[in-house]
């Protein structure tokens, strides 16, 4: 069994930065970068499948079991300013392999372009059984990447998965729908986006895992090695327009109404809004 997990790296939400350019690498240290939380959920799902598969093979083969019989989980990071750090953490959690995608020509804030990059990565990897990724790109707030990737691969997909069970024909998955939940099955090859549920709660890294990660050499791939040019995955090919808020100037100063009883404060506020010609309602 070979599982590919696409992870993303973000700046920790605990970091308080001055200014609006939250992802400016010059403003944060390496310690401020973390794996996107739902990417960690995907890692946990893959590692759970690996543990179950290895246990089953051990029961069948006994002492004849070798590393060739074990499941492999490959973490791939194409989105992040310090992807090597994220991948080392993935290895420390239990991943067997890791791949870093480092190329400034790739525009990763457009989910469609990112899906194209993921397809290129999978084509270079070759054989795989299952693709897992986080349900949300926290950096952009997009939930579309899982569906886009599955569509491009021509594979069945389940989004917003909360529980995952191996069955004879593939997988039984409970996932979230608008207004409820649904249990579905998919074959052994497909795409699953993992949500923040109890089943996908990430494990802690072990000392053995940390030492393994420290020794690990993570290969680095570029867009050209994936057969992708900048006119396909570069910013000029993006379907989303990047909007900057850095030049916004407030025409009016803010103010606070602190004196008087609540009813008086409301009246004073409405009077001030009317004076400033602020329109309320539709």
C-alpha cells in the first residue's frame, strides 16, 4: 500500500505580526511555521491506515515480513515558505518518505493551479493507492482542492471525511454534508480530504521519529522536473485575482461612545452615524 499525503505549511495563528502582509517570510522566524491543521489530520489518517495494514501483514507473514511488505506514506509539501521543516515533522510523526516542491514560479494560492501541480507530482511518483489531504487550505480559506484534484485524476473522492474504515472492496467513510452526515464507500484508489474530527486527531511525535527525521534527506523537486512551465502553474495563469489591502486609507477616524446609559449611547451612536452619512441596512 502506498499513500500520498499532500500537506501545506502556514504561519501559526498564534503569531502576532505588525502590518497586513501576514505571509511575508521576512517578518517571521522558522519556529513560527506550522503544518496546516487539517493537513495534520490527513497525515494521521494515512498513518492509521499504515499501522492497520502493517499489523495485518505481520499477522499473515510473521517472521517472513520485510520492509517491502510494509505500507509507505509519502508526505509532499508544495505550499509553504519553509517546507523542509514541515516535512521533517511529518517524518517524525511516522511518514516513511517525504518530497519537497521548491520553485518560486509555482503560484500555490490558486487551488486550480495547485491541483495541476499535485497531478504532476503524482505522475512523477508513479504508482500510488490513495491520496489524502486536508479539507481546508487555511492560508486562503479554500475547500476546493480535493475535488479539483480528484476530477483531474479521474478518481472517486470523498470530501470532509470524519471517519475511515478499511473494507474488502476499499474504504467505508463517514463524511459531512450540509445538514448532516453520510456513509459512503469508495474503491481502493481514490482521493480523501480529512476534516478535524476525533478519528483524525494527530498523534504526537516520538523520540525515535524525531531522530529519524533529523537524519532524513528530503529530495527537492522543481516545476521543470514535474514537466510544468510557469505559463501553466505561474501567477499569470491564476484564475483568482490577488487583492492587496495594504493601501487602504480610512477617510474617517474611529470613535467610542462611553458616557451615558445604554439607551443614551445608542441614540448618540445613531446620531453620529447620521452625521457621518453612514447608511444602515440594505
